[in-house]
C-alpha cells in the first residue's frame, strides 16, 4: 500500500494519473504494452510470457545513465542476465526535441557505440509506456517475473550519484532482485527510490 501511494503521488506530480491509468503494483500483473523498436518491429510484453523481463528507462544524454554505461556495468548486467534467459527491454520515452530522443537510426547508433547488450530498444517518444509505468527517472528499473507480475521497481542500485566512483560497494538492487527470482526466493528488496535525470516527456501533454 505504501508503494502504491508513493507511485500515485509521483504520478500526480508528473501529470501521469488519470481515470484510465493503472500504475504498476508489486505482485500484480505488469501493465501490458505494445511498442515499436528501433528496427520498426512491433514488440509486445505479452510475447515474453513465461520469462523474466527487465524494463530499463534510458536517456543517452543523462549523466546518471552515462555512469552505468561508460563504466560498462549496465552492459555487463545485460549480458549476464540475458545469458540466464532474462528479457531486457530498454525504453526511451524522451519526446521529440528533448534530451535523449531517439529516432530509429539514433537508437541503433547509440546501441553500437555503447556496446548495449539488451534484448530490444523500445521507442516510446509519446511517453505512453513511461506514463503507464510511472517512470520518473533515467535509469528507472522494473523487474517482471515469469508469471507476468511486478517483482521489483525503483533504482538500479543505492548510489544516486553521477560519479562512477559511487559504483564501488553499491547495493545492486536489480541484480539482487533477479538473483532472488532465479533462486525461487521472494525478492528481499522489492522497491527502492529511483534516481537519475527526469524522464523527458512532452511537457505539452
């Protein structure tokens, strides 16, 4: 209930809340979505039924995102988890003209430059998926279990700083949640405070 109230408060502050909006709740089915990826393909959450899914909100111009990519920690986690059968969806909800906005070509160029190692890059420039999930920051992370339910939401770790040195000794919440799910344990820390740059939604919406 506390997590639900926190998400609702955040939604109101971003103009996310509305009668048709169902923000994610721990232990409940993750909001369904279909999006276009950087290769023009339609990708639906439903096609990954029975698999653990990570949602990672990104912004190529955000220094907090840069901390994780420039250090290689994000790509290392992507590679490790995909080898374990996890689906890793990187979502860009930056609106046209805003920091981090991706055209398909820009997303592909970024992925090559950063040696991105996820499953798919979803282009959400209208902010629909971001608003459905109450995504506030880059990176904002969600883990969906094999039953399609939200198992974790929040920050990637407990170090809300831009300095790469802050990665030393960080508590890797997302990696911990995935390890718990893999071991058949309840996720020990299912929520945390997300941090990073604000998601660059279209302010006119």
